C-alpha cells in the first residue's frame, strides 16, 4: 500500500523535531558560547539591549492602559472616543519610531551573533538530517513510527536525491538565500506533492520518480486462526 501525503508529512515532522531538539541542546551546551564570543562585549551589549526592550514594553503597556481609560471616560461621546484613538495612534507611532532608532544600534552590534544563529541552526539541522537519513538508509525514526518503508531502487545516491537534495536541502537553501521567497515557494512545493499524491495512480511525487523510490505503508497484516 502506498503511503499518503499526511503520513509522509508526519514522519518528516517527527524526524525534524528530533533533529531540531538535538541542534538546540548542542546550542545550549556549547554553540551559544561560541557565537557570543564572536561579539566583543556581548554581555554588556545584550544587557543594554534588553533594557531597551523592557522600556519599550513598559511604555507600550502604559499607553494601552491610558487609551482604555480614556475610552471608558468618553463613554458614548463619539468625538471623545475618536480623539482618544487618534492620540493613541500618535503616541504609539512616536514610541515605535524611537524604539526602532534605539534598537537599530544594538541590532548592528549583534549582527554577527544573529547571523551566526541563523547559520548555526540551518546548517546544523541540515548536517544532522544528512547523518540521520544516510546512516539509517532512509528508514528514519519518523518512518519507522509511521510504518513507512522505502522500496524500488533504494541506494545511497537515490536516497540522497530523494530525502536530502530534493527535500530538506532544498528547503534549507531557500531559507538561507531568501526567507521571504522561501515562505512563498515552500508551501507551493508541498502543495505540488499533495496534488501529485492525490491524483496519480501510484501516489508518487516528482522526487519519487526522479529517484525511482517508492514510498509504501506497511499496514498490519491480519492473522488467520
């Protein structure tokens, strides 16, 4: 029996969750320290930046509370309610503009750390996925849980093409190149997979056909007594 789209998607999400957790724990253990050391006086900069964020949140909450109070005082007076709303918008615009100016300094100082964070997780997750897929010959933890089995021309090259190059690596490269375009392309890519699995007789995607790998679901066999 061919594995359906949602079974395949769930197995991939299980694998991703495991890999992301491993990447996160490695970040907590040593990755964070390595990245922080790339920024001179990181602790001081981060502390001052947090003070800016806390001050913004405090002022934001204060403006929100004062606006609600003014609305209650206005009652059914529509003109007073409009004045309260306009004042609220003006104060929020000033606050947001000031926060953007204050935070931009720290964002520039922490640019190396933030970029390192992105590369650490995207590249790290990619490497861990490669290890998981290749060491298990494609029979990953997620697939075993969902009882999915690879059949057909299953070999190192085809597994690399099917599970890494045209699946995880493609998504990672899109995110690294342009997160904005990745948000557009990735859903379309999965939608194409969904449509092909639904309309094709053998429930195969483009990468299934290119790698000549069949994704089957091993249902429980009935035992005859």
